[in-house]
C-alpha cells in the first residue's frame, strides 16, 4: 500500500488484538456478529418507516457544471487514491505563472473527503494539505492552502481534547481548521466532512462509535461543499473511502451511495499481482451503475498490468501508469511527485478534456434532438429548443437534468408521470435490475421462443400464474408492448366467442353460404388500449382515432358512457352520465371513504340494478340494430382510465358489465397495461374489482419499467379454443423478441421484489397491498381548492384536474406586493402563494 496509509498499521494491529480478546463473544465470528447487528439496525429503520403514514421524500440536488468535478475511486483500499488526488492537485495548481498578473484566487482546487476513518492518525485531507505546501515551496510557486474537518464522532473530539455538543445521531460539529493564506495565489481547500476514530470500515466505525449519518445527509453535505460560485477555473475532487464497493457509514455501498450525483470518476487501479482482475471488477461495478470512468491510473509494480487493461478497455479509457512509490517510511515522497509530474499532467488534461466534451454535448443535445427526433404525441412546431428537457440520467424516481441557463448545472427533477407509468424501482433496485439484465444478456443473448424453453421465461410465467393470474389463468403469451398484448387478447377473445357460439364458427367456415360474421367489442368511452390499428378499433372515437391519425378507423364496437367517481370539495362523489335514466340520478351522491366505493355490498343496491338494466338494454338495442354484428368481447381498463384522462370508473358498474357479459358468454378482457403490478395499490386490479377476467394484459411495471415486455394471460378455456389438428387453428401471431430472456429475467426479479416487504417497504405484508402513500388531509385540502375540478387518488396514482384559470392582475401594493391573483370560473379569488400545491415541479414532500 501507499506510505500514507502505513501509519494505520499500529491501529489495525491493536484492533486485531481486541477481536481476539476474551471480551469478544467466542460463539460467533466478529464479522458475523457485526453484520447481524447492522442488519437488525437496518430492520429497525424499516419498522420506523413502516409505522409512519408517509416516508421521507428523496433528497434533491443541484450540482454545478461550470467546473469539472470528479469522484476518485479505487479498486481496493491502500492503492493510493490520496496520492493520485495530491498529484492532480499539484498539476492543476502548481503551474508556472504567466507574465500577466493573475486575478485573486483565479485558480482553485477543492478536495473533499466525505468519509474518513482512523482520524486523526490518518487524515487524507491533511496529507493533501501538507504535500501541496511542500511542493509549492519546492517549486517556488506561492499557494494559499487550508484544511478543515467539519464533523466527527465523540471519540475523535475527545482525542483532540474538544468538548462539543453531541447531536442525536452521535456526530459532533468539530469545525477544526488550519490554513496558510497567500493573497492572489492559487487556492487549495481541503475538507473532511465526517470523521471517525477507528481505522476500520465506515459502517463499523459509525456503529461502534455510536455516530451514524444517513446517506441523504452525506450527499447533501457534499452538494453544499461543492458549490464554488461562478468561478470557472476550478477543479473539484471528491475522494471515496476504501474500494468501489466498500460500505459507507450507513452500510450502503459507496458506488450506490454517490449514485444520485453520477459524477464522472477516476479509477485508481491495482498494479500488483491479481490487480488486473480487481481493477476490471471495480470498473464493471461502476459501469453497471451508470458511472462514466474518465481514466484508470495505477502504480507500476513491474508486472505490465496496463497491457491487458488497455486490451480490455479497447483504448477507449486511458490507462496511466505511475512510477513505483518509495518503500522507505522516512521518504516524504516529494521526489516521487516530481518524477510523476508528467503522468499527472496527462491525467489532468484527460479530465479537463472529458469535462469540456461532456458540457459541449449537453449544450447541443436539445438542438440536435429537434432536428433528428420524431417524438410521439408531439406537435414539433410547439416545442421550442429551450423547452426540451436534457436528461443526463435517472436515479430511482428522479431525473438528473441539465440546466444551461445561468450557471450550468445538473439538477434533479421528479418524474411525476413515472415515465409513462413504467417506473417503480428505487435507486438500489434499479442497480439490481441492471445487474440481472447484464447477467441474462451475457448468458442467453436472444433465443427464438416457439417450441423452446429457458429458465427466465419459465420462471417469469410461473410467477405470473401464481401472482396476477392466480385462481383463473393457466397460460402466458409473451409479446413486446401493451398495444400488441391487446391485439393478441382480441384475437383470443374473438376465437373463444366463436367457439362458444358454434353457429357463428360454422357460418364463417362455410364457403358456400358466404355469410359475413362481424365480431365487435363492448368497451367504455374514455378508455384507451394502444396505438396499433386493431387496438384503436377497440376504443371509442377520440383525438387518437380521428381521420388525420387513422383513416381506417371505424370504431368496431359498442361504447358505453361510464359513471365515474372522484374527490371534489373534500368528498368522494359519484357522477352519472346523461345517458342514464332520470331515476338513476337520484342514486348518485357522495361517499365518506374510498373503501365504500369498492365495497361488494353495493352489488345488491338499487344502483346495481339500474346499471344492469342499462347495460342489458343497450346490448339488446345494439343486437337488434345489426343482425350481422355480434359483441364478441368486453374490454375494460379496470378502475382507472389512463390516457383517457385519469378518470376513475365506478367499480360497481364494471362488475355489472362483467356479470352481464358472463351471462351472454362474452369473453372478458382486462387491460392492465397501466393499472397492473401495484400501480393502483394492488398487484392486480382484479382484486379491487372483486371479479376475474378470461384474458388480461400486462406491461409497463411488469419489468419495473426497465425494458419492454408484455404478457397476455388466458384461461384454459380460451387456450383450448385454439386447439386442433391443423396449424391453421393455432394462434398465428408472434414477435421476433417474444419472451426475450433479458425481459423475462427482469420481470421475474421485479415481480418478486415488489411483493416482498423486505425489499419493498411500501408493502403492507398483512394485507398484501401498498400502504397509503398520500396524506388524506392534504388530498382533501387540494380537492377543495377553488381552481381544482377533481382529484383521484389510488395506490401510487395522484391525478389532479384544474379548472380553466387565467391571470387577471397583480395585487395592489397595499395588499401584498408581488402576489398575483388567479380567478377561477366561479369568480372566487385565489392566491397561488396560499396553495398547498404550487406547480408540478414544486409538490409538497408528502405529495411527491
């Protein structure tokens, strides 16, 4: 290891003696005991989260891009991260001054060590501080330097003989600092953010010294310290602790801890025997989590490790080799830094070049996108360049977006539509799914599906039949997206209908009769089932089906107006369409709670009878008006109409529809592409409705939103309707990527993860549903706002419809200067300042 880290030897030796002493219980190994304690502490944290109605919102960050910032990673501990940080700092700061006098502090390097153990014996920020001081004297280049330690555990404070107040977490505000100021000289700021006494892994040190710090707190502190104003000639280095996958103070691996920032990195590799494997493993761990690695650098041990590393990296990532570090403990390393100057200058040039290329690319992406993309559902003439959102990455439920206005920065934006309702994973699960996808792609690539079986597809099918299809489905048909899953379901339903009504099947097959059989669907107005031609035929006329969009559209179905429920003025309301008889309006009203809406006792109500009579009457009229047309399938989006406007259909009405179709041997299709897999608080909305389909379609959250995959589940009876001696009777439908291994493996992992309370902390393990995610009082308050038309809240869904509002005038200065009134159609005056909800990007934490 590096000379800097040899000072830890005595501490480590004493710690090893402690572990082998009689004070430590001999019945289990020290590592096992520590892991168990950490696991119990983690479970206690989960229990605290589950006991509250609302989990804390994820932290949001704003990272400046007006200067380069890099994470310094290492393949393992004791490989010289701090030596590399010091060398980069020297190369950046200790340049020969130009002939013209520089502006005060025109060049600045900020070195951050967020997590430091073994303090104060070992202090990486102190090492950088002292070596840069020595190098500046050696090169006769003045340097203004400072070093500070912000927070520490109590043992650290006591060792430094400081009496400080201890916070609830056990950390103290140490606020130790030392500095050497030279006016007008380049500036080095070294900071340690959190320090512990024991020279061990941070999660162990935090536990043993009773000084914990949550991941979000560490990240927020790093964000605050990285802010360097509008200065441009700045370089920021954030040095990690230990290896890429070493735990942070909470136990989270550091490659996961810093993932929300997704800062580009420098990887300090291993030039020793076995170092090739360790370096490649560390590199792949970073890449699988979405990090960019600008360069790999390591100490030369005479084994020429750079050759296989260059071959593996295909020369896309520079591999730089440092001269051997002197082994003499008395060597102050100054000569080594002088000898290594060329390597560090080359590394610095790479870092600056990668940074400039990144910023240039980000600045040009919006313009280039407008020139080459054809976005869906978009009128391009209405999208100016500055309205294009440049997304650098996503982490959990937040985008990291690039803001070019003012000082360039990467900031977080809440993905309020869950990227068209596909997203579900938190950051940790996102990384887990990425690993699962990588493994499966490497193992299987792609395999054609007909008459084949492989583990991911089989496991996924078994989980589906034991989950969303439990109790009714026996077959899984794989496709690639929700719209094609709907097309397949229609083919299945129509065949089943024709088999059940044998005369129709015989007529269609009798060439002499030449009878035309017209099979149509029963569907609801406002529903939406996809963009492919057949799926569009199964939905009522809408802007999606107009002549300009689909000249072939005829609307092959009977489309009913559904009753809807919503929250308005603090209460759940039932709204009946005008097509219902006058007597039905007397049954409309309000509900005290949402549970009343789903209560099965409503099945015996007067309203249920009215619903049944209305459906039966419309089916009869449709049948009489067209002798050749037959309603061959019922297709519904259970409970919520998604793209049709987030309307919540009265579940009683949909149950009545299902029962009426059952009585007429009309197959029932549930389109759960949007509503399935916990989007509405249950794994399948069949549980909400209290009835089962014959066929159901799933996509979107099926894979956690990570990769396209769709399935159509069916009963044995539906499957048997395609059975026969001729292939012509089989379902002649398929896709090149049916049941592709990567999608199936990802779906299997997502299905298991979402329903396991150990991994998904939002699951109520006793009820098998999501715990309530929305604060009831806030929801009612929003629904009572003068500008709000209606609110729908269910599971992960919060839908808000605004009344037509317009800006009238500014408030007179005597009232409240700067406020602006908005007038709703009712004429009531509203002040946005007083809203519980301001704009989409400024949701209250509980509403996020």
